[in-house]
């Protein structure tokens, strides 16, 4: 997707947004990595890619410091390969 080609429909109709799709508590804030309803938690911006051909989108966290902390946060569980 980052190469401009949609992995779902194969079209070169991918747009990006560096402060993209959000999943904050209100639906309007930045992505919440830690915390829940009513808490401040750790928030960061998402980098989104959206295909205008089929509507598929992907989100990435560009904040390396935040990514390094995820394993210390209880609500995030490592997915075992091949489960
Ligand atoms: Zn597509």
C-alpha cells in the first residue's frame, strides 16, 4: 500500500494522510495506545493510506518511541505467528 498500489484491488489510487484515521475515545481524537474511556492515556497520530478505488485503508503509527512502549502496556498482547 505504501508503494501507491492497493493490495486489495490492485489500483494505483492510494492517498495518504499523515494525521489520518483516528480511534480516540470520542472518535475525533488521535489514536489511543494506552488507557480507556475517561483516561488520558498515550495518544499519537496515525499515518493513513486510503484507496479511492475500493475504500480499503491501512493505518501506521510513525512514532518509534511509542512503538517501543507497546509491549509494556497490558491491553496489547503479542500475536504468536501461526496461531
Ligand atoms: Zn483498492
